[in-house]
C-alpha cells in the first residue's frame, strides 16, 4: 500500500513539474524568437485578458496589423509605459500608420502613430494568472526559495533513504547468508547411488 501511495505521489509530482515547466517554456522561449512576454497589471482588457495574465507579443510590421488585433505599444503620454489594447481603427498617412486603440473594459481611446518601417507587438497568446508567479519569481525571496527548496528536498530525500525504518521482510545489511557449515551441526547424510542390478521395493 505504501509503495502504491509513493508511486501516486511521484506521478503527481511529475505532472505538476511537467505542467509548470511547460508554462515556463511557453512564456520564456518566445523571447529568443523576437517576441516578448509581459505581465498585465490592470483590468483594461477584461474579460479577454485579466490582471496578472502573461501576454506573449510577437514583433511585427504595423502594416501586418488588422483591426481587432490586440497589440502592445508605448503610452502616447508616458513613453516609459507599455499598453496592451485592441486596435479599433487604423489608416495610413504617407509613411506613417495611425492607430486608434481601446481597452475592452475602457470607455476612452488612444490615438498614436508609428512609421511604416517600425515594429509593433501583436499578442499571439496569453497565459492566465501566470504573471503573479513571474513577479514573485523575480523578487529576492522568490530567487532564494527556488535555490534553497530543491536543495532542502534533496537532503530530506537522502536522509529518509538512509534512516527510514525497515520492514520485517526487508533484509538488513548485517544479515548475510552463511556459506560455510556450522561445526556443531551434523554433516548431511549422503545418499548411496543405486547399482544397476538393484531394484526399488
């Protein structure tokens, strides 16, 4: 029973680890392919994208964007802040593409422009609520815990393997099979071989 329980716990641990690793790859791997993963800090795009979600925005040309796409761009009033909203209108004026964007949950719109040769982030997909972990992961406590916790679990596992109580039927290291007969025991009686002309009664 204990063996079955241990295997079930191990299976659950591998499933959790695999799921978590897949999410980390889904969010982190696009950064190597001209994409960015960003954490949404407000509910302006709810219910499509909520607070704490992670969006993966792929860099693309403004001419490839269409009305209805969700894009990430710099705030026209605060250039150090990024906004992720939906494109409501767009048109070309000379060498410039003019956009009108709006959050799904907002009432106001943003007007901004971008050169044709520029790039813009178009949202490819998002991972719900994973941004909370990303924020925690980049904190000092998160980094420390991710280093200490695996080491601690490994140490506990090794101590349990060495000090765990042994079952009644589990052999001990000191229990060894005797390979030489005990001098006090009588020697086993040898059976005499039957001669060819002997008969069995």
